[in-house]
């Protein structure tokens, strides 16, 4: 730990030395009058490298002291051995390719960790830090709002994998921060954005000598975000597909992945349709025995389905690709005479028929177009047989054109599927993944364009960071000693300069209506461009060529065939034939070819170089209007062996891309520059918050923006020394120059003040809500009390009225019942005395009951049933009743037990007994059933006792 702290302290001293005028502070403790600068620097390097066990702890190479290629290389090697593959180098992230998978390094939990971190820079260096920084710049609305992630490096350094991780990170972050109502939309867009990768890699990537998954085209993926930083769409812009790979593959390399995926993953039915059995060999599929991780046909088919490419459309696509493979097996034999057509061998005839069938064009007309060309002389057209070489060229040209048009159709389809309307997104994050710098044994036009694109990106980095930053320091009044760096502007002038350059001479030669001569073009290049130091020639070589000194090294380009590729000729008769194809997809992708060719004749014809140059200029204009974030991918060994570090391979890449110079400037400079207006707009609240307690006169004093910035900085750095202030921040003429530490300090102050203000607002709001809630509760209580009292009064009044009605009705009913009872309790004697009419003898006979102790039958009056019992001393079991109805009534009313066992009376009223009983002192007894309205008693005599005394019990019950 002491050595690490010592190194970090030395790094801080180094930065102070740079700001004060150069490397004086860097070497102050070692340089003596007798020692040279180189000796002292070597001594510091040896001192720094003494404890190599601590080299892997340097997460940021700006902390390395001294900064030399040796120290940087040693640190990267130590970190690589410790399986730490990302290292910060100032404004650039250095990524070393491990050449083996590390799933935990890119897991979902790792993404969430970097996204949720308050300060991601405090975590270990990772590509997710670069992604999160760009995402937070958009969230915080920092100008320029749009962001771009430039992923550069040599072929095989890991650019494609890095771009894939960046896209997955943004898709995950956008999906995790989305609302529930838009979750399905975000998942659909996320899936389609991620599914665009395997499709474009299958159709645009190939296995080369330096990389199993080398991008043979450049792409700029624009991830579109709305105002809530939610992913709403994306678009893909491609550059210079290497379509010559379809018909011409370099030694030990392969064609595009999609062809090998078809060969290994097709079903038996598809093989029969394509006439592609397992043992079939194709001339355009070399090294088919080599299997790589990307040969997954099912993944490509599934991605196309998710993208919205239906099964029928996929069938047309695969038929076109199979037709291209069969077209590659077509051979032409040389004719005996010049005016005769080239002949086809028997096996080539079969391949031609199969290719015509798969492309859905007439076979005979197809063969004729390949072997005969049309010449126009004025308004007349002449047919001329093609030579054997011309037939091969036309065949290859047809295959390349079909494949390139199919690739462009796929890109257009993907854009239509995932691109959002301009009104729905407000900002974007661009991910640039271009082919890496290439230098093969034989380099042609494709390598020239690829290396030209890398030169443009290197120049963008130099102009944006190295050159512009140092010039801005001087213009803003900072004391600065310039750091030397490699400026590749002279190389760009050689390639694209005006009025004479390699591209201009190549285009001029391509537009002339004559056969190209490589030697003549070489002479012109040597004559016109000999003054440029970046171009040279090997005078002893018999092959026409020219050598360009690129930023990454010298590359020799072969001139032969370069003019023909630049012309990119497409025979009109072949285009007309394909436009009449029965395959709807073939007709669709060639629908606009005729109009394009008709407008590009003569000197106005657009060449491959000019088209690529224009598209690259468009890309540069986009990058210049965004905030760039650089990721430098380093290839640690040329053989792609896992966890193998070759120092000579890495040091060349570090020197070529200017990593050491970048570290020098980042360590000594201020990477963050904010104009006064934007600085005050964002951090002015710190000063306003401190002035809240001052008088109103102090608040209205007019000061300049620079003075206000200086006041703000003095408040934040009030306890810092002068030297420490100079190492953290510098106030220029129009901008504030900050280090990352100073920016973090300002952000902490701003965050604390915003938190306090938010707390005050919350307290006031809660107090207001509480008071409002209390007032509402009191008002509700008063309203409830009034309503309840009103309801109670209404209820009581209703009860009183109801009680009065019930009482009056009850009194009336009691009177009626009393009258009825009195009238019913009257016996026969009373009725006679009252002047009641005499009882009919028949009724008397039928409705009477004779008891043994009563000589005269007693009349029973039936409303509904009445039974009069004489006041006898006892009631015996002998019972006489005349009339069946009255007898049943008596038996039903009375529940008389059997005393002597002579008879047993059981009725349906056995359990119910008598409903009401009423007796009078006269001695007579009335019994009534349940249906009687006279309900005076609800009990019955105890049947267990003697019936004797029955009248007394009744009297006791009722009196």
C-alpha cells in the first residue's frame, strides 16, 4: 500500500508539473547537473517498476509515474495477467481482448451495479462506465446532448463484442427504468434492437486470418431515447460492405457466415429445395470444415422472425443465397474462335439451371446474359460474345450485386422495424463499430477504404481531444507546454485531399471509357503525389503498387484490379433480367437499379470510393455534433490465443493510436471544460444558497460571469491551498477547466443543496397538507354532527308518530278483544237471560257434550271451537258427545290421558295442547284452539296430575 500511495502521490506531482509549464515537476527529485534527462527518466522507470506486484492496482494510467510506453505496457500486462481487462487512460478506455468468455463480467447484476452507483467512476474500469457516463449526460441535459461511443481497434481486438455489450446495456437500462404501461413496447424494441446484431453479423461478418468474427462492413447504430431516457427505437447506418468476399475469398479465410450456417443448419426439406445435399461442395465456400461459434443457423432464423421477417420472406432470402452458391460453381470454357460463345461443361450446366431456378429467372436467357454483352452505338445495340474472363467477371459481378442489394434490403427492413418517428425521440446515443485497421500480404481497394476510415476516426480523436484540447488551453490563457503527438492530417490529405489525391486520381481513371492500365496509374500517382512523404514505392517490385504510411504503420496496396472495383459495373441486361424474376424479393431489391444507372453515366457516375467517402463525411459530421466517448480495443496477441500477452504486438497498437500521448495530456490537463453560462446555470445555486442570509443590497450587485464563477469556486474551495486549487480547476477567459475530482466536488455540493432544498419543500408541503387535512377533518366533524342530529330528530319524530298510531290501534284492539271475550265467555244461561234466541234442537243435539256429572247437555258454541264445562267437582273419563264434528273438536282440544287403560286418545294436537284458556268465577270454563283470536294463555294443564281440580288451575293461571 505504501508503494501504491507513493506512486499516486508522484502522479499528482507530475500533473502539477505539467500545469506549471512541462515535466519539470516530474523529474525534479532525480535530475542533477551531471545526469542527463534520459538517464534520470530511465531511473524513474526502474524505480516505478521495482514493485511489479502492485502494477495491476493502477486502474487509471494517468496515475502511472512516469508515463512512458514501458510503464504503460507493464501496467497493462500486469492487469491482463490478473484477468483485469479494462483500464482507464484519461478520456479513453483501454480494453484488452481475453479471447475467452467471462460471463460474470457482463451479467445483468453487473449492469445494475454500474447503473445504480452514485459515482460509477469510483468502481473498477469497465465498458459499462463509458455507457453509463453517456447515459447520464443525456439525463442531466449536458450540451451537446447527443452522445457517441467510438469503438476502435485492429481487426480481432474485440470491437464487435464491445458494441454488442453496449447495446445490451442500454436496452437493459431502458427496460428497467420504464413504466408498466410501456413495458411491453420497451421489451419489443429491446428485443428487436438486440436481434438486429445476429442478422447483420451473419450477413456482414466473416472468418479472417486475424479474427473469427470480423466485421466486413462498418455500422453506426443510433439508439433513440425519448425525454424520459427510455429506449423508443434505433436505426442502423452501414458503410462499405466487402461484397467481393462473396466471389473471392483470400487464402485460409471464409465467406460470410450465413452461407456456412445454411450448410450446417438447414433441414432435409430445405436441402432438397436448394439442391444442396450434405456432400455438396461449393467453390465459394472454402474452409467449410472449420467450425466456429458463429455458425448457428437457428439463432439467425429466430432473430429474423423476431424482427418481423415472415417465414415466406425468409424462404425467398435463403433461395437467393443458395442460388448465389450454385452460381459460383458455374465454369466457362474458352471458345475456339473469338466470335463464338463460351461453352458450359455438363456439371456447370446443371449448376446454371439450379441457380436460374432458385433466382426464378429463365435459364436460357440467364445463360445468354452471362455470355453475351450488349454494346450501344448511337441508337443501335450490338451483341458481342464475351471472353472466358469476361464471363467470369460478369458472373462474379452478378453475385456481388445480388448479395449487396440483399444486404441493403435487410438493413432497410431492420430500420423500418426498429426506427421510431422523429417526434417520439429527443436524443440518441450512437455506437460506432467499424472494421479495424488491416494489413495483409495482398491489400486491395477494400483495405484502402477500411484503413482510410480508421484514419478518419484517428483524425477525429486527434482533432477533438489531443489537438483541440491543447490549443484551447493556450487560447484560454492556461500555462501549458505542448505534448507531442502524431497528427495524421498529411495522410488524409494524401488520400482525400484536393485537388490531387489518391482517390481523385482513382476516380478520374475509373470514369474514363477505356481499359485500365495498372502501370499507367502507378506512374500518375508517382508523378502527382511524389511530394507527399506519406506515399512511397518499391522500385524493384514488378507488381504495380503504392505504399501509404498510416498512423498504424505502412501498408502496400496492389493497383491491379483497383480501377475495376472502383467502377463497380453492373451490366444492364443482367439487371433487366433480375427485375423480371418470379421471386418477389428479387424484383423488390432490384426495383430502383435501372433509374440509378440511367442517371450515373459518363463523368457523373458515382464510384465506390466517392460513395464511401461521402457516407464517411456524413458520419464525421454526426460525430462532431455529439459528445464522443472513446474505447480503444487492443489485441494482445496476433494468434487469438486466450490470455496470451505479446508485448511487441501491444506496444505497436499503443503507439499507433496515441495512448501514451493521451495519458500525458489527461494527466496534466483538465478533461472537463464548461462555458461560464452553462457553469453558472448548473452550479449557480450553490452561490445563491449561501447568499440567502445576506442583505438584499448584496443580492442586486451586478457582477460579470467570470467574477461570479470565481466567487463560486472560492466558496467551494475556501479551505484549499492555492496549489491545490490550481491542480483542480482553472478559470479561463470564457470557460471553466475542471478535473474529474473537482467536478465530483461540485456535484456533491449541488446534490447536498438540492437535497436540503427538497427537504425544506417537503417539510412545508407536509405541514400544509397536515393543516389542510386537520381543517377538513374539523369541517367534516361539524357536518357529520349536524347531519346526525337532524337524522336523530327525524327518527325520533317518526318513532313518536308510529308509537302513537300503535298505541291507538292497540287500545282499540284491546277494547274489541275485551268485548269479544266477554261475549264468548257468556254461558248458555247468560245467553238465555240476555234474550238470545233459543237453540235449534238439532243443533243442540249435534253440538252438545254430555259429561257424567252434568244431567243436561252443555251447548258448545263453535267460533272456532268452544267447550263449556260445568263446574263439577271432578271430571271423569266417561265422555259423551253428540255429533261427530263436535266430538272430534273436543278430542282435538282436550288432551285427556287414559286412567284405566280402557281407551287412548291421541290427536294431531297432542304436543300443542290448548292455545288459550280463560275461566270465570261462575264456574264455567272456556277452552280455545290456536286459531282463536283470544290468546290469553300459552300453557296447558299438567297432564301428569289428576284432572280433578282442573278448574282451579285455570282460575289460578288467569286471575
